């Protein structure tokens, strides 16, 4: 939980776009864009680190996020 490891087992299962009739129509595009953006960022800045001091969860049960 302390490291961003996109290659760990099950890493691709932690991004949610709803389900059933409420599944996001743009989910495939958003996943592709995120994959390209993260790959490009990590290739350009291979030694990048995350400052976790300002990261807080929004506290909601549904639609949770940072």
C-alpha cells in the first residue's frame, strides 16, 4: 500500500467506472489515456517520487477517492 506498483498482481482491478446500466461509456478511453499518460510520465521521469504529506481520502463510502 505504500508503493505505486502498476505491475503488481491485480493492479488493473482497482480502477472502477461503475457497473451494469451505470457503467461509464468513456471507461475504455479513460483507461487507455491513463495508461499512456502514466507510461509517458514514468519514462520521462524514472526517478519520480510521491510526496504523500498532502494526500487525504475524501471519506465517502461510495465514489471514494483522494
